[in-house]
C-alpha cells in the first residue's frame, strides 16, 4: 500500500509544548518498519500541512496517524477530523475518541461506568477549591486535566498537605490554563498495556514500568538523575496480567478506540489495579512499550506495526463509516 504518515515533528525537545511530538529518529523507525513490510511511505506532516496540501493526503491508500496537535483541547482530533471530512481511511481512533481520551476526567468516568477502578479524584478550578479534596486520602497527585507525555507531572506534583495542594493547583491552572485533576496517589507499582486490533483488541504482554525509588513516579516522568535508584516492585502473576488486559479492553471499548491504544495502571500492595489513562495515540518509540513487548514476544517492532496496519485495513473493509 501507499501509506501517508501524519505527524507533528519534534524539533526542540526542551520546548514543553512539543513534549507529545515525534522526534526524527522515531519517524525514521516507523517509516523503515512500514517499508520493510512492503509499503511505500509518504510523509504528510501535521494538520496544517494536510490543509495546505490535501492532494497529497488524497493520493495515499491509508494514513498512519501520529499527529498530536498543540494548544487546544481538541488537538489530537484535528487530523482524524480532516481525514473523516475528506473520506480518507486512516489507522487509529477517530476524532470523537481522541477528544474523549485527552480528557482524563471523562475517561475516568467512562472507566468507572465500565466496572474499572480508578483512583478517587476531584477536579479543582482554583487553589481556593482545595478543601473539596479533603475527602481524598493523602498524598494526592495533581495533574493537568487535558495533557499527556508527563506534562505538568514531576515529583512536586505529589502533595502531602492542603497547603501544598493549593500551591500546586495554582501552578497547574496558571501554567496550563486548565482545570487540575487531583487523584489519590497509588504508591506501589505501575503497569502499561498495549492493545492491538478490534472486537476485541488483543493485548501485548503487560509491561511493568520502572519507578523512581524516591518519588515512586514512573521513571519517564520523575526526571530522576542518571544512576538514581529505581524499582519494579510488582509480582506479575498471570492473574494480574489478565486483569490488567481485561480492564484495558473495557476502557478501549468504552471510548470507542480503534486499532491500537495503550492503557496505564497503578497497582497497590494488595495487587488491586487502578486505571490512570488510555492513549489512543501511544508512543511508537521502538525502545518504549511497543519495542519491549515485541522483545518479550520474540517478534519485531516492524511485525507489530504490521499487525496494527492489518487491523485497520480489516476494520475499514468491514465498516466503511468512520
Ligand atoms: N494516581 C496516581 N498514583 C500514582 N502515580 C500516578 C498517578 N497518576 C499519575 N501517576 C504517575 O504519573 C505518570 C503520568 O501520569 P498519567 O499517565 O496520568 O499522565 P500522562 O502525562 O498522560 O502520561 P504519559 O506519559 O503516559 O502520556 C504515571 O505514569 C505515574 O507514574
Ligand atoms: Mg500515562
């Protein structure tokens, strides 16, 4: 097939607004994977580039969408919405799902209504509302409601008192111009589940994320210094793995995800799972979850990219309506 790649290019990794964008080596890796499967790849770029040159998007058989957008709560829905408008088939979730999944609070509500546990939470609009979180068990973690890639999360996000909560809510609201999600902090361990396919999606081996020993945050958001101690405390039994995969699939279905997504969970010392969020635009870093899962399965990154493309092609064949 001729496959178009839609993406936002990360040119400056130190610019927080580009945190979700894809750096050139990742685009090279995904292009090489698609080429090794016999596809021809055309780099289309982001939503603005599509608008400037719709003919390029119309020239491909399928678009592989990685574009994250910037600066709006609908940013991850921009490319899917354009492709839906133009009737161009694409890999991954549609605009409606992208909108829902960037909102961590709506996602948590859908998880709860699907029987999936999530840390108890409150949403605060200002530091004055901090007493609304008094019913939660401290420590709590404060996150922007509509972001990803660890934006706004570092060891100071975990707070132990109402006073620190006020300060952090003030910081999140003024820096990100959005509501603060305050969640009970589940200190023990962390799992992530990559799903591929539809009706139902299949899970790849569940991956345990290493934690920074000091903050107990996942290593990728703790911004811990090289050489700092880290932990993988979870005993990954088949029962726990099956429970995480089942919970991930329930949320995948509740949000109407398609083709692939990655769901993140915390685990407490008793082995109870708590859903954090689902990413219908997961990272395709070959050294991240998808690469680790490929290694566990004795397969390759390219083979898993191939499974995602096949799942999309099969879905599109079955149901023409986006
Ligand atoms: N309630 C919680 N309890 C414990 N740790 C948490 C909690 N919420 C978030 N974290 C930590 O913060 C990290 C990032 O949180 P989350 O996944 O909600 O945000 P994100 O920015 O969308 O993440 P990602 O980097 O996966 O895109 C988690 O991987 C986890 O280590
Ligand atoms: Mg996450």
